[in-house]
């Protein structure tokens, strides 16, 4: 028992211990805020507080505020600026209210969107139970879970009357020993396995050839104009049909381009925007061979890749293409095109040959704007990845570490394809617009009076020939599910992009001819 007169000394000891505790306290490691699972974030945060011995409401509040990013803090500005009597509890309640997924959305995800994917059946069931939160009957949950499994697994489990836990174990084993799993083989079976692998490779090549042929045929069917509809081409999203003419005056109907990855067995990806045309045979042009540096060996009948030292074997066939040439190749127009041959190539991007001083500026007011990456369905995700791989290869975009981020938006075309672009609406709202005038087509009609020669030019990637002011390049960043990318060249959707391009045209031609962005 403390002696009389020791009460004051005891309080002094407590005060000293408290000061020592303040100096030797354990640092709290606060994780980053999880916007997709705020409830689990606060569980982990509370565990960190318990380990560090933090119990004061104000201290918890300070740690939480320091861990939040500006976008998250904007949802609780009133609490941060004027804290209530219990600030941590109030801020926690606000964040849970703002970011916690509603029960309706969880059930909708459970019933409509959750798929097996590359997960195991047990992991899928665990996620289903987390989404249901005991609001779904066990029999109904079992029914949904079985419908998400592959058909061969459903057939086996349908005839077994076991508990759900037993069915999950059996489903995991069936998936594990399915043909997609990697199993060891004995030496005696190596020869037969080698033969089967060769057959699988031949089957894979045949499927790729059939897929390319199907794309050519389907492109011709989907893009063909319908005679019973009389709509203006400017009011429809379908690609405009163009007829190309080969050197012997045979017209070939084309239906735009499609970005494909060609696998010739050369151990690298050959990605190229092929032209969808109404032809009976697939054609690989000289521009494709020149771009990838491929060599044709006619004696050995193979295609050589000097980069990987691999060859793709081919075969010679009798061609029914006529060889009579009736076009004179010494006209002034032929000489002009021969002199500037690079401008006739659809895939050319002369980023190193830009000889003008036009630069696009993005003057903004206020802090940087950012957004989270939007989810894409598997088809859109595949198209977006192919498009950005192509843009990265051409140098049109590059990986970014910018604090600006505009979401990726997929625009559906008239066909089954879609195009990726940046949703710059938030950036455009804080951008000071350029007031350069855009001419109206009606105002240009009087200038054509008395003229006899008319022409048009459809520029290929015209915007990408105008660079962005280097300090403004981070503002063009687009966030995707697979990374953050910025554009050193003018991109579609940016504020005043049309004004910059129109101004560059007028500077190039100096009113010598009528040039307008239409």
C-alpha cells in the first residue's frame, strides 16, 4: 500500500511514465485507404491502433486524415475543417457511408456479373458468401455457384448428393485435374506427348487461319451498305466504304482497317492494322514486311526474321492474278507520289519528321483532376489493350506517372468493333478555351465560285502530327485498368483541339487554297 504522503509522488511517476511513453511510442503504420472495401480497411486500421496502444479519439482522427488522399478527403471536408466532439467516429461513419457498396449492388453483382474466371470454385464460393452477407438462402447460393462452373464440372456434381462443402472440395479437384492443368509425364510417354503437341500446334495454326478468313468475310458482310435505308453517311457511325484500285484497274471494295496480331511462328507479336477488303485471298503487303524487317527467301520458300533468326515455311502456288500492266508510270502525278511515297502509307507516322512549330497548349485553372479506372467487359478490355500496345509501339503514347488522370471511354462503332478514347470532360471544364474561329462549310461555298479543280484530303492520324506543349503532357494522361498513359501528341477529346488543328492548317497553307477542318 502507498504510504501517506506518497500520493503526489505517484502522480509524478505517472506523469513521467506518460512523457516517456510519448517519446517511445510505437509508430502506427496506417495502410492506404481502400475505396473498394472501406469496411475491411477500418478493421485493419483498428488492429494497427490496438498494436500501438492508440486509444485517444483525436489521435486516431489525425492518423486517419494523414492517410487519406485529397479525393477521399473531399467527401468529408466539413468534418476535417471543423472536427466534431468525436472526430474519428464521425469521419469513419462518413467514409463507410460514402464508399461502402450497397446490399442491392452486392446482390446484383452476385447474380449477374460474378464469374469463375481463373479462380478456383472454393474462392468463387467465398466471394459469393461475402457478397450475400447471409441474406441469401444456402440452397439458392448453391444453385448460383454451380451455374458458374464449367459444364463438365456441373455434370459430375449434379448426380452427387453431398453438402456444399464437400461439393466445393470435389469441384476444386476436378478443375485441378482438368486438361488445362499442368501434369508431369513419364519418359515412356514423351514420344506420344511430343506428337500430340505437334498436332495441337497444327490445329492452333489452322484455327488462326480460319479466324482471319472469317474476319475478312464478316467484315465484308457487316460493313456492306443496306439499299433500303437512305441515311446520310455523316449521321451514321458505320465506317465509310471505299473502293481501292489495283495496278491493273480492278476495283477492290474495302471496309476500313482492323488491328490484328499475326502469329507466323517467329516468336514475336506482329501487330498491324490490316485492311478489310472484298478479296478471296489474304494479302501481306510490302509495307508490312518493311516495317517488321522480314525477308523473303524464294529459293527456300520461307520468310526469315533477322531479329529472332526464326523462319516461317511457306509454299509456292500458281496464281491467277493477271500480269498485263496498262498504266503509264511516268506521269507527273506518279512522279509526285513516288517522291513522297511515305505519305501514301496508312501505317506511317512521321513523328521524327515534324517540321512545324505548332504546339497545343492546355492552360488550366485549379488543382489537377483525376479519376479512377473504369471497368471494361472482356471484349472491350481486349480491344483497348491492343490499341494501346499499338500506340506505345508507334510512340503516340507512353507510360505516365502524372497526378492527372482522365478515364478511358470505349466508343461503339457502327460495326461490332469499338474505339478507345479519353474522357477529358473534367479536364476540359478547367481548361481555358482557345477562341480561334472554326469556319462553317456554308461560308466557304462562295469561295468556290468559278473554280474548276476540286480535291479533298483525308489525313491519317492528323491530330497525332501536332505535339503537345511538354509541361502540359501530364495533363493528357488517361487511366486504364492496365496502366496510366500520357500522350505527347494532340489527342481526341481535348479542349480546343480543333482550334489548334485549324490554326495549323491556315499557317501551313496561308490561304493559298481553301483548307478547313470538316
